[in-house]
């Protein structure tokens, strides 16, 4: 049977990937990808713990439920922001999007 | 048959890999939910506890596939058609889900087998009549059947989002389309028409197939009857009117359950 | 629940490989659209994990919401933001930055794994017995966490309005 640690390792790996993307990438949309990957890693973590605790805590699944909904909304708003930023700056390179004016 | 042997023409700047992969994926997605649909008391491949959510999750993947495919064609007409088709399908997902919600509340379970079993005494089309109508209309919109098939309207945008498909690719898409048709029809049968229940002089699966075919016929019939509806009006209807009717039915269902009428009906 | 024919360890490793590789591809793919598709694949992998963890409802929800909606939104945005320079040409960051990013990520991953491994003897090595029926999710939400549900509803409305307002085209 798979042990809890395996899930945690996968989750940590995803977190690492997400953080890497978050710090390194210049493309705003790829940064959004990274955020979603991180949120998914956290969801996986929660879901794993709900199953492996004794007795299984359904609360973990509730958290994942809310997390999925909240992350979806945040992605929608984030994408809208990217659209607006693109219209104003003609670029989605985050290095060029560093002026608060406009 | 002839379609298979026709040469597959891929547009010049189109994206090769996606072009070939997406139709395959579409057929796969259209076929997969059949595994959870019960044809008879013990005639189901996989009785998932969340059967109906599974079907809806799969159907929600169609618009994504269509979008990818439309973009992969890399030319204006299929792309625009793809966008319109996408809007249409996305808009009608929610009324679909809400009308199914009424059924789920009546049956008390997300499992398709349980839903059919709960209809032993009375088909859900009776208490959930509004939902039935909403669901039926939503299905026609999802399947892009007339009077809702503007994305494929011939005189308008050539052939819509599968303009560039040819030969085997077109055949695959056609296949996926018809599989979806039967999938949706059988869904209507399961949710509203009592699945496999029927007088026992015919075996259960036969009843199921009969009902499904009748539903499919009713979906196909309006093709020659009604005029087309404009896409923007269509989308508006989906998001507003149907949504409200669906919600109204949910409230109605709550009323029915809480006042014990459903118990009287034997559900 | 779905019956598994192959040994579950093999399936787990496969799922993990798909999810992680797809995540890496999502960030590294040369074309944004391929990256989005890879992201969708990664989400499907996570949904597979949810199925493994006796959370089939969450798995379906994940697919319907993330892959069915979020990925579609992302694809939309990518298509609306197309210019020569937005293609992922030369995503290579300056040398220093790339190395820092890798070190940071690696450090995090190793640190977390280390903490998990240290607590090793205390961690259960097999799924605990006990049922997680789907209905329990709804019951728990209703019984113990109704308020967050309402807040979530408000939040969804607010986000929807916000996104609409932001994306409105000024004619």
C-alpha cells in the first residue's frame, strides 16, 4: 500500500515546481500556472491527510472543496487582470508591468 | 466508410499534433460516461457513487476540446465557429446541472443506479416536470442540434468549427457527435423517464433502449421544424431564463420533499 | 468504488509521474497553449489522486471546475493576448535568477520532505480504516461549516462581477 509519505513527497515536489515558476518566469500567464500548481499541491496534501488520519477527518475534504472553488475564482479574476494589463501595456512581461500608473 | 479513405488534408499552418489528437480524445470522452449508465438492474459497468457528477465532469471537458481544436485549425472561420460553439455549450451546462440537481434531491443519491431505482413507483418526469423541460432544451443546445446549431450553420460560416476536418478526422468528430447524442438521450431516460422500469414482458435493457431511442427521436425531430436562434439570444436564454426555471424547480423539489409529498408518492 | 486491477503502487507512481511531468511541461513548454494543455493534464492527474484517496466527488469536481473551466479561461486569455512577443521566446531568465529559483524550490521541496520523513515513525503507513461516504461531505458542511458556504457564495458573486467589470471592453 502507498504510505502517506509518498503523497507528501509528490505534494512537495509540486510545490517546488510551482515556486520555481513563480520566481523565475517572466510571462504573467505562466506565473498564473505556477500559482495553480501550488494550490493543487496544497489540495493534494489536505486530501491525503484526510484519508490517512485515524479516524478519517472529512474536514480535510471540505477544505479541498472550498479551495477548488476559491482557486477557480482567483484564476478568473487574475486572468481578467492580465487582460487589462495587456491592453494598457501591450505586454505580459512582468518586468515591463511594474508601473502602477495607468 | 468512404470517409476513412479520403485523404486527410491538414491546413498549411495548422498544428499537426493537436489536429489529430483532439478528435480522438473527443470520441474517448464521449464514450467514457457510458460506463456509468445503467441499462438494467445489474447491467452497469461501473456503479460509481458519484455517477452523475462523473458524467457532467466529462461533458464539461467538451468545450475545452473544441476550443483547442478550433485554435489548432489556425484559420479564421473554424476558430470563430469554435468560439460560438464554446459559448453555447458552456452557457447550457449550468441549467443542465441545476435540473439534474432536482433529480438528485428527489433520489437522495448521486449514483445513477440509485436514481433509477428511486423511480420504481413513479417516474421523475412527474414531480420534476420543469426540470425535464430545462434539461431537454439544454441538451439540444449542448449537442448543437437545430434549432440551436448556428455554430455549424452552413450558409454562414462554412461548416463551423470542423471546417478544416476531412477524411478520418471528420468521421471521428461525427462519431463523437452522435455518441454524445445517445449519451444525452440515455441520460434523460435515466434521470427522468425511469431508466429500465417497465412491465416485465420485456427484459429491462430493452425497455431502456426503447426509451432512449424515443428520446433521441424527439431530439432529432425539431430539425426540420424550427428556425434557427441567434447565438447571442441563445446564450442569454441559457444563462437567464433556463437558469431561473431550473432554480424554481429546485425550490419546488425542496417543498415537495419537506412536506412529505414525495414520501406519499413512494420515492 | 472502482475496482483496481493493477497493483495500486504502480498506478500511484504512474499518476505521480504524469502530474509532476505535466507540471514541469506547463512551465517549460515553448508555446503557451501547449503549456495550458499540460496544466490540464496535471489537473487530471491530481483528480486521479483524489480518486485514490476515497474522494471521488472531489475528483469529479476538480475535473469539472479546473479542467473544464479554468483551463478554458486560460486558453481564452492566451488567445486574446497574442502577439509576437508574448510567445514564450527566450523565457530564460538572467543566469542569477534562474539558479536562485531552482535552489529555492529545491530547498523547499527537500525541507518539507525531510520534515515529513523525520516524523516518519509516527505517520500512518496505510490508509486508516473508516468510511468516507460521499454524503458525509455534504452533511459535514451543513452541520459544522455552513458559514463558509455562504461566504463562498458571496465571494463567487464578487469575483464574477469583478472579472466582468475588468474585462469589459471600452468602446
